[in-house]
């Protein structure tokens, strides 16, 4: 059993699976409960970031759930990914704003996390066909943490006609992948 403060670490990604969480009623009352206005796409992550700020958390290292990704009835369906990514970004930005810059995470870690969240939104928007929104989020990601990486490629593809993107995807599928040892 491990006990500690994970209020900083949870900003790096959701560490908790809802069926495995037990919470003190006083903490739920203090944070105001689950905010249903976030919809069914990452609302639990936003909630857990508020809960973890209340005090130490406990981890009991025991298998307790089976987790399945991609089924039609799952939150991980393709049509939910844009909302999940957007709510992830909203959560990270809200918690960083709550803390007014006072966190144990370094500035470079925070920059990387924000850039990753922005890129996730941009990539899911691109996949959903919203090129304008995608370009905005990818450009913000690159501005936050500059690098020549996949974000630049997807940003460039935002300006390419859809027929050309489909053609490029077809070519990519036909090119064998190289595996390094």
C-alpha cells in the first residue's frame, strides 16, 4: 500500500479508473462533486484533479478491473475522442490556473504537458475533419514547445485538400515499415 500526494502527478494524465476509486464524502462535498456539464468525455479526470488536491491518496496494488478499449459502447469510440481531448486540455488549463503557477512540476514539464494536450486536440480535430480548429491547436502546441516533429506534418496537412491527404494516407499504408533491432 502506498500513500502520498498525487495532486501534481495527476496533472500529467489520469491515474485513476473510476470503478477503482473510493472517496471520502467530505472531500466530495468540498470540491462540489462531479461536474456533469463536462458531458461524458473526460469529466472524471477533471473531478479527480480537484479531489487529489484535497490531500494524500492511497494506492492498493491489486488487480481490480479489466479495461477494454474500442468497443462500440465504450467512451474510447472514435466519435468521442475530440471531446475527450478537449476536456483533457480544459482540465489541465483549469488546474494550472487554480494554482496560479505554484506547483511542484517544473516549467518544462508543464510546457510539455500543455503542448501534448494541445497536440492531442489538434490531432483528433484533424482526424474528425476540422482542419481550422486542428491548425489552431497544433500551432499553439508548437508555439508552447517548439520541435520539428509529427505536429508540424499534421499542421502542414491542414492546408492540403482532403483528396490529397487521402492519397498520402493510401501511399503510407502501402509502404512497408522498417523495424529496428
